C-alpha cells in the first residue's frame, strides 16, 4: 500500500510545499547562474525512470560549455564553475528536480536517474533498479554517493527497490540531511563529479 498509494501522495504534497517555500531561493539562484554562465541556468537531459521509460530531468546548470580546439567539451573539472561548485557542495543544484517529483517522474527517495546510454550496459541484477521511480536522493547516496564504486551503487539501488518501505525512506531522508551538511561523498577521487559507467 505504501509504494503504490501513500508514497506518491506524500511526494506530491511535500514537493508542492517545497516549491512554494523555496521559490525565492530558486529565483535568486536562477538569476545568478544566468549571469555567471551567460545563458540558460537550467540543465535538461533525458534520463530513464521507472521501467526504463525516459523523462526530462531538470537541474541547475553548474558547468559552462567550453570546448577544446577539436570542438569537444572539456573535462567536467575544467567546466565546473566556481558558483556551480558551491551549488553542488550544498546540493542546491538539485532543487529544480522538485518539479520532476511534482510531475510524477521522480520521487524524493529512489535510485538516482542515470544516463540512457547506460541501459544496455546493465546486467539482469542491476536492471532491477528500474523497478521503482528514481529519486532526488537514494540509498546509495547516503552510503557513499559518488565516492563508492558503480557495482556497490547498483547493489544498494537494487536493495532499495526490493525493500521499499516508509521506515527506509524516512531513514534515507534523515541521513541525506546529515550528508548535505557534512558534504560527504560529493566527488569521486580524481574527478569533479564521478567516473562514467562502462559496463561490467
């Protein structure tokens, strides 16, 4: 009953409340990013959701679009702006995803939505992470986030998908607050964000 009815209702009500509450902060960040990045402050990208169905994720854009002499985008660490780095450390770049939760594309808690190109790289076990809606935060995020291996992330994602319940969601949300305050696990060693998944 909780996954099918109670969780979606709580997601909608809580996201609506936060969208209204955080509207001033949302507008300030949007303005500052527009100025600092000289352009669109939003990052829009297709991501797989429940059952692998694609939706458009909304985040604040933290990187510029600088390219090398061959026209290829520079590495993440070279494109991450100073203001963008601050947003990431405070997890404020995730605020627009409240709109995704409001629309029903995402939940507050669930496996993080990854790139569509990873879909054919999953094995049968890892593919089970798509049994539930993706989340703004998740079991893997409070147990290492970008500082753990892909295999461990998927193991934690699948555990969550198979054991989804109110107590687990509440525990993850409380731990997320702690992680954000302590700024733990934001980056992988040697990377501004995390390394790409290349399959098993």
